[in-house]
């Protein structure tokens, strides 16, 4: 990762707003509705190029693809890996939202990421279902970086820990076994991002919000 002795380099968290036409396709894909794969691929390609160009124009040094191909930073894995066909039995909305359940449901509907607050769950052994999606992500970002020449680029990936928060375990014997299985299966994605020349950013908000979501019923 590049550094500077002259100024603080600028970057951002990773996810950026998707265009409306891409949001519509992402929702169809996420909810299992029929959609045009070619149109989706072309839309993602155009969105990545545009978002990289906008970051460069805004003088961002370390740019990302804005996570254009992903429905969310954590649950995107259910479309790339086998083993996530279950439905979570426990509602894992943030603790403060449970006091305002109608508002919580409205947030879900606005986000268009899940059919319910429960969401998907791991109900079988994890294995790679489709690695072409990652290949496309890398190619799209590489093309945009080559075209617009930012100082450097980064790509995000879910940490094993954050996956356990949003995709609950119904298969592995305990949390540690689930975590280890995720770490092993996600290793290939991490290595592919680094090999592509991009900086790898692991999204680990579970380190801070796990207490608020997973352990919200426990006392301090």
C-alpha cells in the first residue's frame, strides 16, 4: 500500500451508491427473481468504470469499485458459495431497532437486501459455487483503474467474523468450526484480490457491532 511523506492520502470506506438500474437488477438477483445476466454484467461494468472515474475526479487517492456487484458487504457470499440455503431462526436486527420493529422492517424494505429480518443461514458444508463472479469483479476494476489511473486501488471482502453475524450457522458443530470453515473458503478470494494488484480491505465491523447484534440480550 502506497504512503506519502507530503500529505495524508485520501480514501473512503468502500461501498458507494449504485445507479438505479443496477439496484433494480441486484434486488431481483438477491430475491431469486428472473433477471438478464448479460444486462447485469454490462450494468456492473459501466457502474464500476463510472464510479472509479468519479473518485479520480474528486481527487481520491485510493479508489474502490464501490462494491457495485454486491447486494451488501457481507451477504453477497450467499450467491458465490454453496451452503447458504437456510433461513435464520433468530432475528438479528440491531438491539435498538427491536424497540421500533416497524421502522426496522421499513429499513429492510428500503434496502431491498432481504425478504425478512431473519435473512439467510448456513445449512450445509461451504464450497465455492461460482468463482466467475470474483473474476469479473477483478477484471472490471482492473479495466477501470487502467483507464482512469488513480494512485492506487482497493477491493473489499467480508471477514469470516462478519459473515457469522449476518449468515447464521445451522450446520457446523459450533461457532469456532464455522469460523474456521469460512476462513479457509475465503482465503482464495483474499489471495486473488492481492494477486490482482489491488489492496485488500477486510470488512470487520463485527468486532464493534457483535455486542449490539449477536449478544444484545446479554448483560454488560
